[in-house]
């Protein structure tokens, strides 16, 4: 091996190591800065209206952004299974609209609470408890929270 080949080999190794370090630093910075949402379901209830054959859900969520970047809450879906059939419902705002309720943006290290509701036609069995999954969609992905809905009294 002559001196030029050795020099090329050394420069190639240095370039490879530098590239790996740069990618690692970029990945760690991106992971630290991205929003990390922690979802806590404060309450989830459901009720049946036998006359209209509807099933209604109410949920109260606390969403905490643990990351260094803000995010926009795009929507919340509720999913549950009944007799091998999966039901997907889009949840909407519940109660009177106030200026804070219209706010969907969560700043870094901020906590917000949301009250949501949804309903659907339902002809299944009346249950006291329903296993549900809430999916919160935001700018940088989606987060899921499993919850057991209790029948409203």
C-alpha cells in the first residue's frame, strides 16, 4: 500500500465517524425537542337512550406536553368493540364554548383540559362498562389512551 491509499483510507474512516456523530447529535436533538404528550383520562362515561337507540359518550382529558416544542391538537377519536364489530367515533367539544376551549395549541410544558362528547346509533346490549381507546391526533403524530367507560347514573 502506498502513502496515497493509506491517506484515502484514513480520511474515509474519519469522514464515516464524523457522519455517524452528526447523525446521532441530530437524532437526539430532534427527540428532545419534539412534543411528548402525556394523556390522562379524568373521566369517561356513557349512557344509552333506548327510545332513539343511541349510545352517548362523555370524556374529560388532561393533556400535558412534556417536550420542548408545541403542537396542535387536530382531533380525538373514540374506538370500542361490541360483538366482534369495531365502532370508531369522532369526539367533539362538550359544553359552552369559551375562548380557551377553542384553543387547540399546546405550548411546551403546558397542560390543558378538554371535555368531549360523541354519540352513535346503537342496537347492541346495554353494558355497565365498555373498554374504549381514545386516540388524540396532533401535528407530530397520534397518542392512544385506553380507558374503561362507566355507565352514567
